[in-house]
C-alpha cells in the first residue's frame, strides 16, 4: 500500500495504515513494514513521488525501474531479506524518487516567480498547428505542485522556457520580444 500511494498523503490510506499499526503494535516485524509504508505514503510531505517515467511520462528510466523492482522482489521473501540483515535493499527506492513540483529559475539560477497554467494533459501528437496541450487549466505563480496527469505551460510571453517539458526545476529566460502592456488612465 505504501508503494502504490507513495507521496500522495491520501487520507483514507493513511487511516488504514494507522489502524494496521495499532493492530500489529506487538509484532515488531509487521510493524516495521507498516511504518515503512507510512513513510512512503507521506514521502516529502507530498512533494515527492516514485515513478519510473520522467520527462512528461515519455521516457522510461531503467535505473528507476530497477530501483522499484529490487524492494518488490525482496518483499517476496521478507522474513529472510528485509526483516533481517538486508533491510538496506529498501534504499533502492531512491532511484525512482522524483519531485512533483515545478520551480522556475532564471539564467543565474535564482528563483523567479512566473505565471504558469496547470491542467490535465492532452495528447496533441499529430495535430496540425499548435494545439492546446492542457485542458481545464488554472493559472498559478511558481512554485507549483503538479499532480500525476497534470502538465504545466508558461502563461505569459514575459519568459521563455529553455526546455519543452515543465517539471522539476526549469530555467526561464526573459523574452527579448516581450513588451510590457501599459494601462491607460
């Protein structure tokens, strides 16, 4: 349950794990596994997740996939591996941890607040022109926490992203063609 809900802070799953922890409070081995699941559920206070995919879910990281598979295979025989001398196998999960947030930086790596649209990702492959890549968006100022199937795009023409995918840390540069709109009195 901890790996499925890793980094989500899901309240229902957290309640189930708390109930399991109170039920198994006298059995140290089972309580250890439940505590690990609780730690995975609240990983990074909801700002981290485990996922073998990166770059807007288009590229598979083989090291992240291996990092997910090692603890899963180790838990098949948990009594002889994870619950005894090989508990370090759980550290392989770190290879699959990724941030869920979007932080924008300028060219000098200083934090900059920029308007971004965050919405549900839409597959726009093969469509003519410049189709919309997100739908049902909301405009936020960075830093922003992105959900699983969400995508972000820069909302104004003031900045230009140096990467096509906005996730994690993104470097923005000022658009040289941008003209500030002046309000008329």
